[in-house]
């Protein structure tokens, strides 16, 4: 009986962690799309401003995500970091490519 209860609790806990990651990935996706929009307009400095919030949300999501979702969220974090780095250098085109890749990974994380 104890094993069944323990298994049930473990199952509920594993399901609940995915629920915690979803609001963060949704928020990250919203801001990352704004970063892409400004990057396509050639505004590298504004892209950087819009890339920080999704980076923070993606990092928060990575703490609770698991499996394939975590892989995509981690990749989004890497891409957003690169977008910020290139945006600070004024490379709007390269920063935009990284931000677009982050959006792709965040969409994939939400699909899982």
C-alpha cells in the first residue's frame, strides 16, 4: 500500500513540474517574439531590451522542466544569450537569427 501511495505522489509531482514550466515558457515566447520583431527592424539595442525578460523566464522554466522540454528550454537560453551578445555589438541581423531560433525552441518546449 505504501508503494502505491508513493508512486502516486511521485507521479503527481512529476506532472506538476511541467505545469510550473509552462507559464515561464509562455512569457518567454511573448517577449522573444517582440525581440525578433525589433531585430528585423534593425533595432539591435531594442532587441537586447526585449531579449532579457525571455532569458530570465527561460532560465526559470529550465529549473523545473524535464526531458525534451528541458532540452528545448536550455537551447532557447543559449540562443537568447547569443542574441543579447550580438545585439550589444550592434549585429541586429545575427541577433535576430538567434532570437528566432530561441522562439523555435520555446514553441517546441510548449508543444511537449
